[in-house]
């Protein structure tokens, strides 16, 4: 029996077990891959009390189709109704025996909100859901922090989602092997399209963070990769900033700091050697006008070429054949 008490983010998990469960006490296909199915209650964020009243009423009527959890990002409440390592009953069954929908390891959560609005859920709310997901994983349900499916909203779906034959549904043959986070809209033999186009990538990202790190030591998940690519992007931005100092030019023994106009003996044009982030060295043709502006800004150095008849020479003429060849090989921007 697994009942959660507290999430990694510090939210206490309330316990409200229900007596009626028409989907049995144990998984019928326990060897199937672990997955989590997201639902939306189709009531507003903050409506958890009304939703729980509805479950109570259904329990009294004997018609309760209960999920494992009902959660609400408004009051930040998480309520557990069923043993996490056994079935919940919020999915329609296949009837014809093609596949068991509730009988596979499948932790189901009803999130208070509307499927039409889920693409706009705030990152704070997605972090709350990620924290819940992290608690489920930490509680012993070994769902990978990944999603094998596309969460469509009613705004961008290429076809009707709320249909038994929606192409977005996982086929009965693939169902037992499906691991990770999915939505009601992906479940075979069902017609609902909740939870809509929720940003599952952010939920996974926050779940990985809540579990204390980007990797689980075994495999990279979608969330891991998201975290790593974010870190690389931040590093690249830093490097680009460092490299935007024009003219940081180094080749062989010669190092010029700052902007140094450079030319060759056989070409009257002067160039600045620059580093283009991600591409490498290039040269920029320096017109007389541009050079004047840069000199006034004291962006380019004067006198770097020594003195000629008492006048500072503010460019360098390359003479070393290897340097000349390298210089000429650079693309001109
Ligand atoms: Zn649903």
C-alpha cells in the first residue's frame, strides 16, 4: 500500500479514500510499463471542494469512477483517494478485451481546471503539478520522467480529439508498452480529450528539479535534456558575450587586443578580424568612414603599426606568408 504524505516541495498530501471502486483492488496487468494519466476536472482552478463533494455524492450513489489523486493548483492541495500501487477507475475500459486501461500500472490524477485553458497554465502551477509528479515517483511508482506523446489543445489539434478514433490515441497493441506521462486524450477506447495542450515538458522539468537534480543516474529523460540544453544555452550566451569583443585576434605568436585594422601589401583595403560566435574567424571590410567613427569612439587602437615619418600608422600590414594566407582565407562579412 502506498499513500503519500508529503511532496518534495513540502505540500502535505491529504488522504480521502473512497469505498467504491469498480476497477478492482489490484492491477490486472502488473507487468505493463508504468505511466501517469493526466485528467482535468472541467471545473475551475480552485474548485477542489466542489469536486470532492461530487466524488462523495458518486460514492453514495455507487457510481464513483475515482482517480488516484485530485489536485488543485489554486489552494495548492493534493488529495489521494486510492493506493498508488493499485488501480484507479477514471478511464473507460475497452469492453472487447483488447486492452485494460485502468488495470495497468497507471497513476491517474484529476487536475482542477479546464482542458481549453491548460495551455495557459502558469509556470508556478506547472511546478505544483511537477512537485506532485515527483512525489509519486519518490513514493515508489517508477514512472520515467518523460512523455512519449503530443498533448494537443482544441486550438492546434489537426483532427477531432474527443473521439474514440482520434489518431492521437495510443493503439491497443502499443498500450502495455507505453511508459511516461500521458493524458486522457491518449488512452485507447476512450473519447475524452482532457487535459488539452498542457505543457508537459515543464511539468517534467519541475518534477526533475524537485527530485534534486537533472539526472537519475540511469538514463536521460526529456526533462534532463531540457535542463541540459537550458544550461548550454546559458553558457553559449556567456561565451558569445566574451567573444563579442571585436578583434580579439590571436594567431601564432601575434596577439592583438582590441580592434586592430589589418591589411596585406597587395590589397589597399583594411579589415577588422572578428570572431563570429559559433562560426569562427571572419574579416569585416573597414571603410574610411567606419574607421573614423571607431577611432573617435576609441574602439580601435591608434599607432599600433609603429610610426612612419612621425605619423602614427594605425593599421598592421601582414608580411608573414602563413599569416597572409590565413587572413585571406577568412570570409568577408
Ligand atoms: Zn479525463
